């Protein structure tokens, strides 16, 4: 196993360059992101950690093409982002599955888009494979409202993986899963990445999960989100379960937790009712 997961010579794929976002609210403009700058290189897995309501989903939505920066720029392979595209597979925080389509139709959906026509002949094979990997085969004809929260989340994951996007943008993808399924999904993700080599941005509240999966971790501050710390994860890929036992894992976990807890406390001081509502809803 190599000692570092980071190839500092790889091309920059996603660049946040002094990005700020202000949202209009009934109380006036609210700054959600403030001068955020960092790069994600080809093949990197970057996790974002920060308190509830600080601006993480907004950060990802800019890369997804759903939100525009108020100031600064986000570049994808050096180009400004003009809306969503099939190169970016998004797993939304609230599952993002289509309620009017069955499990099978949801997974097929992306495969049938024009942009992915090359896959058309394999659609059934790919759909069957991901339904099986996610344990959804018996529910192929069910609609999302008849699935549990964890199953909906697995369906959203299957949909994103099935089209084999170059970029995976994942907003708390494993948050609604029980501990065993979550751990199985983390290992499956590592296998998919090993096979297909993607560039990944993932939002998580779990320091442990970020350390197990990522090559770098970006800790952001209470709102407005600024870059508080960027931590290089010293473990290479393929990554084995045994890194959990590595003394560096425990040391980094406590170091990152300390920083994260300071920012969570700052967010709660800033807006106790809002932060309380947000975390109660998770
Ligand atoms: N389109 C919008 N218009 C106005 N305000 C918004 C919009 N989207 C998000 N916000 C506000 O911006 C702030 C940051 O939201 P965001 O969803 O980015 O937070 P987050 O860090 O992802 O939180 P969580 O961890 O709870 O998911 C919140 O106060 C939210 O209410
Ligand atoms: Mg969010």
C-alpha cells in the first residue's frame, strides 16, 4: 500500500476559486459561502465536513450546475459550469429518486438519456447488476414510496453509479443507512472507484467515514462556510478495512473531530433554533 492517496501531479478537475454565495432571505442577503478556494484533482476523493446549515450542499450544488456563485468561479476542467451534465452523477441529500418511476425505471432513467446512448444495449444488464448489488432485485417493480428510507438511499446510489459518470457528487449518501449497510456501501463504493476511477466530492458528517474513504478532507466553518482546514489522508488505495486499526487513523480522527466540534459549536451559538431544527430533522 502506498503511503499517500494524493497524486499532486494529477490534473485539476474541479477548481473552487474564491467562491462566495449570497442567498436572498426575508431578512435580506445571507452569505452562505465565503471566499472558498480549493482544488480537486483527477482521481481524488475529497470529503467535505462542516456543521448543519453552513453551506455544504450549496457548495456541491454549484458543481452540479444547480446554483451559481455570487462571486468567484467554479471551474470544471478549466471551464465555467453552465448547468447539470451527464459527466456528473449526483446523489442528493434527500435521495433524489423519481417517485413516479419504479425501482427498475429509476435506475434505467440515466442509461436511457441521449448523452449515455452508448450504454443502451447494456441497459437491462447494468440495471439488473446494480439492483442486485444494492439488494433491490425483489423490489424492481415497486415505487419509491413503498421503500424504506435506507432502500430509497440505496436506489439513489444505484442510479448514480449505473451511468458511470466521471464525477460523483454525493451529499451524505450513506446517512440514512444502518451501520452494517453503511459499512457495506462504503466498501462497495471503494470497489466501484477502484474499477472505474472517478473523481469524487462527498459531504458527510462522519469523520470516520471521511477518513476511511477520502484522499483529502476539507473542513468548513460555521456559516458562512470558509475553508477551515484541509487534511491529507495518509492511506493509499486500494484501501482495506484494516486502516481503521492504524494508529494514524485514531490520531487524525481525534484531531479532525476537535476542529469539527469547534465549528459545530460556533454554528449552534450563531443560530440555536435553526441549528436545532436542522439536526433534529436528520
Ligand atoms: N436556494 C436557497 N435560497 C435561500 N436560502 C438557501 C437556499 N439554499 C440553501 N439556503 C440556506 O443556506 C444555508 C446553507 O444551506 P446548505 O443546504 O448549503 O447547508 P448544509 O451545510 O448542506 O447543511 P446540512 O448539513 O444540514 O445539510 C441554510 O441556512 C439554508 O437555509
Ligand atoms: Mg446539506
